[in-house]
C-alpha cells in the first residue's frame, strides 16, 4: 500500500531561535543540526522526497553543502505549517506532506513512515501526529516537553506545556500506570494537501500564541488531529543543555 501514497517530507528551519540562537547550524559533532533530521527523513521508505524550507541563506547554504535540497520561504511565515504550505504549492501531485522538525536529530525514519501511513489509512482526518508514553516525572513537569491528551479514538483533545492530565493529588505510581496516563507529543505532523492551504488562512488563536504551539490553531478551529503512538522517544533541541546532551550521546555512538 505504501507505494501508492504520494507523500513528501518538509523540514521547516527557522534561523532565529530565542533560547538557542542559530541552532539549526550548530555543528559541534561535525554536522549541522539540521543534517540529522534530513538524513533520517531520507531513510524513510514511504515519502518520495525531502526538502528543507528555510527563511535564511545560511541554512540554505548549509543544506546544499551536505547534498540536501532546500527552498527559501517567507521570513514572515507564522508557523512551520505555513512554510510547508509554501512547499506544497510547488508540488501539486503530492497528497500528503509530513512536517519533520529540524531540531529533532534523533527522529526515527520508521516514525516518519508510520505517521504518513496513519494519515493515509484514515481518510476522514485532515492531520496526524505522534506521541510516546512519558514515564519520567521531571519531563512531565518540564514546559519544554509538550504533552498531549487524546480521546478514545486517539484524536487529540489538547496539547500543553503544562502537566496534562493534571493529577489532583500526585502519586509516584502515576507515570508507570498501564495504559499510560501521560504522553509526550513528538514534533512531527502529516497534513493532507488541501488542509495545508486551509490552515494557512486560519487566524492564530489565543491558545496557540499563549502556549506557543501551532497545532492548537487547528484544534481551536474545530479540526481533528489523529495522534498515533510510538515507543521511540525523539528529543527536541531547545536549550544549550539539550544540545550538549545530544553531542555527548552522538560522540558515544561514534566511538
């Protein structure tokens, strides 16, 4: 079935970053950070292509140096989804676009395939994403770790940087319960082509701007987001400490 899915991976890559300036270009490992997400996307089996959608010439040049494909997008784009929509306009034959975060260097190619397949298998849903069980209390309480709660059909009810669900009384066994109570949202999405252009026209909601989570624009306007589950944990790079920890893991892998 996968060979019938016309899909493409887009990696939005902004130059500006509040907590970690120019993070896409950090290269203490010998590779710019953006290259890891690109190489993972290329290893996915379902998509027909991969492109970085950036707002800056330095990122564009860095991608070209490692042999990747990049496209310049509007520097005033409100979100990664808006950058993906710009790319979608140039690929009229593609049905599904996957948005992979450039600051998640350890994303699994299998997760990208699973995400695209999930949307392809559920034609009534315009958008899909992934999550993974969250077992660590420190991560549950960390605002940099975005949590998601879902209904019985695995459709997202809400995403938040806060603890959701928020226990009235904390118990240390809560993170170990089955089925899992807490889920970490993974920063990748799949959209149907037509829905990308619809998102582009939706105004940002107070929820989106307050939490700084673009997926809340979709929920606020009444659309569904299907949220599948994976076991592979992909950690985003948001702070200098995150990047230092990634560099340490990468050096251990390459010993």
